[in-house]
């Protein structure tokens, strides 16, 4: 999976049909005003335990939502719209920004993104292929 508009060629993502909105690991989140609109600046770290290939992103804030985590805690999160590439398709998705540093996946793909022409087969994995070996090594911190 990739975030082409951000220059992130590979990011470890998981399909989560229990989540309505997709979620991205973001840190150093800072809201600011630009041309009378609320924008957000944040960093995306595609690899766990590594600052390598970290990307600084600036984009308009699309919304704010109360999101309930799997543990039942509600938290207000910023929502941005990002182009995501799954398999060989690009779709525009609403994505909440959250700290997923302790999670195994940098991103969750929720139902709203999947409704744009994808079906889920829970018996199969990596239908879009695996990241190249170098990318997998980076994700394990062995680059």
C-alpha cells in the first residue's frame, strides 16, 4: 500500500472492516491557519522503530471526529483527505491522524475507503503483493 501524493511508496497497512474511517500513524501534529482555513502539519513514519524515510505533510483539515478505539476510549481526531493506493487503484479516503507507534501497522484501511470498489476476502493475505525485500527489511528495522 502507498500514499502517492505524500511520496510514501510503501507503508504497512491492515484492512479493518470494523473501522469506518481509515487511520494513519502521525506524529508532531500541529494545526495552523492558511488563507483563512485550518491546516495541519504532521510527520509520517512509514517504518516502525526508524526515522528513515519520515515525511513532513501539510494539508487542509477536512473534519474533526470523535473516534472510539478498540479499547472503548473516545478521542477527538483530525481528519484529512489522502489519496491511497491499494493494489493497482488509487482512491481518495478520509483518514484520521493518530499515534499508532505501538501498533504493528502504520495504517488501517476502513470501510469507507473499501466501499470504493474493493471486496475483502478474510481467507487471503497480500493480494496486492508484498513490498520489495528492501522495504520489508526497513520495516523490521534491519536495513
